[in-house]
């Protein structure tokens, strides 16, 4: 799939708080915990649970969310296909970061071990 400017802009303007409950539902349906979800989000972004809650309350967009994040230096080790896109081939930096998040949450939901998800 080819990413487009319209697609990238739509992702940038998505409010993190509107997507977060879907992450929770996805991982809980597969028997994973909110604590594990927060652990993978913190690994990728540096946001602890308190900071994450503040961002949710502020209703920040993904653009603001990732501007404030301290992306893990090992994030580029996240590869594979998510939402029809090969993560390592995405050119737009913000879209790539959002897909990194999608990918590790998908891995959590699929039952991968934490040390694999966290690229240890």
C-alpha cells in the first residue's frame, strides 16, 4: 500500500484518547493486562502511566503525543506489516511512529513474550 499525504494528515490529527480504549479492548480480549499495555507504551514513548493519563485527559493528537515522546532508540527494530503497511518502508516519520505503536500493541495482543516486544 502507498501512503498518501491525506492519510498521513488524518493519522496526525487523530486524538490519542479516542484510540486508547481500542488498544485496551484489543489486548484484554486476548488475555493481556492494561499494565502490560502501559509497559509497551512506556518502552516506546517514555511516558509513564501518570503522563499517559495526562495526555489522555488533554485529548492530544498523535502529532502532539509523539512530539512529546522520547522515542526508544530501538524502535527501528520494529518491523513487519501492520494495517497493510510494512512498517520499515513508511516514509512519513509520524506515521511510522504511530505504526510502531500499533505493531507492538498487536504483538502484545497476539501473545508475544514481553522481551521480544521490547526488543531485548
